[in-house]
C-alpha cells in the first residue's frame, strides 16, 4: 500500500512539474535559497562540532554528571542531556541524527532511543526567534512565546514517553570522573590524525545537509503545486469553514512544511496574539512532513519504530499547544519587558550567509562552554562530598 501511494504521488508530482514548469522552478529556487541562507549556516557548525565531540567522548563525560537527572525523569542515559541541548540550540534534524547514531553504535537500547526522540527532536532558536518571531511577524515577544511553549512541550512529551518500553538495560552504578574520562579516551583512540577525522566529519556533515536540501526542495515544489491547484478547491468544498479559511489554509500548509505554514499564519488578518502563538507553536512542534521525511530517513537505518516517532511528534504538538494555552496569557502581561530584554535583531534575518554562519558558530561555542562549566561544577561538588 505504501509503495502504491508513493508511486502515485511521484507520478502525479512529475506530471504537474512538466505541465507547470514555471511554478515548479520558482518553488525549487525558493527551497534552495531557504536551505543555503538559513539551514546550511545554522546547522553546519553543529553537525561538525557534535561529530568531533562525540568522537572524543565528550557526550559520555557530560552524561556521567547528568545521569541522576535524566534517568529518574525520562528513563534515558545521561548522554541524552547532550543531545537535547544540541537539539534546542541548533534545530531539526540534528537531534534525530545523534540519537540514531547512538543506536547504531549500540550505546542505547531501542526503547531508550524512542524515548529520547520524544523530546530531543526540536526546532532551534535561530528559526523560532529570528525567522518566525522577527522575520515573519516583527514581534520578539511572539517568538519567545513560541520558543518557550515548544521547548516546554518537548520536555512534557519526554515525561509522557518515559513510560514507554521495558526497563533500562544499561543502567549501572555511577562511575567516577576518572573512570569515565578513561573510557572516553580509550573510545576516541584512532590511527587517524585529528585533521583527517575533522575532514571526514565535514564531508559527512555536508552529505547530511545535502539530503536535507533535497527534501526541502521536494516539499517546496509539492506544497506550491498543492496550494495552487488543490488547496483552493478543497477549502471551497468545506462550507463549514466559511469564516476561518485563511487559518485552515495555514494549518494545511504547516502540516506539509513548517516554514511555509508559519509564513502563511503571519499573513492571516484579525487573529489574536494567543491564537497566532498557538498555531505557530503547533506547526513548529509538528515540524511538517518535510522534517518528518528527513527524520524517517535516519530512523530507517536503525530498529527504531518510525510510526512511534510520528506519534510522538503529534503528541509533542498537543503538549506544546497545552503549554501555550497556559503560559502565553501570562507572557502577555510582560510583553514590553520581554521585547526589551530578549531582543533579536533584524540583522540575524537580513544578514549574509557568513554572518549567520558566525552566529551559529558562536552559539555552538556557548553550548560547549556551558557543558565545560557544568562538568567543573559537578566535579567540585563531588569532591566536597
């Protein structure tokens, strides 16, 4: 059945691309521009650095300190904290990529990987605060309300999915810092020089980014053709949505691709701040079929249940909507303060490729420093005891 559906959609899109070449070409250019100016500079430093840090055993060292927090709350290894922080600072699909790599190396069980994916698959601040909050709406407070609800929903979703699966097989007594450091050092040993390994990390990162580019272009074409030739007829057939066709159209676009969906919401007139925040939060938390397809490509290389991951993304969307209902009205009271304190400059959106690449690199450096400080403070605390 899946084969027949995929074959039908492929033939349909191919025919439409031939019949409507101008629209298809414009959509392709939009997808490539979106990838080159936003996705590539935002994700490349994170892909390279996380590969190097994982190879050097940094994630294991960090996991040693945060194991007592991650195990009771989420029933996952302490290394999940590293994946979660990288995910919320970089965005889709790097969290999924890291989890699948851990599963391929057999450092986590299948159930642990599925639990981790329930809260380690998120969008990043560069997209939420910059592209959506400032770029699409011109409202910093809205960007922060979406980000807070999105990340809080991810944590709530992780707590819900902690009840999934069997007990943890790899849970053992905590090792000392020196033992963990020794294990990480042994694991990172290789006959390759650091320069050779760094080059391989860059090449592998570009392969992954090119895969993402392909999906973005494909779904950009699909959504454009769907909107132009099917969406209007579909909405006109739904008489019960007379007053909310713009909202419904935005949700349908967001179901396929979150960037296009959030942009469509920004063009809807006469909706409140809370409604806008809830709609964008749901779209970002779901991620769209484009992001889902990217994730399932990585997941298919492991024994992780792809259907369960899809369910977890729907659950994440509902959890984020719940958080938005609770917290956004509270944030409205402090909107002027939030706009002044958490200011995101328009230069992040309108600046060059190099600026965005440097911005993302600086963000990755901050993440590394936070992990180093956490390790130092944990070591000092353990010595005092």
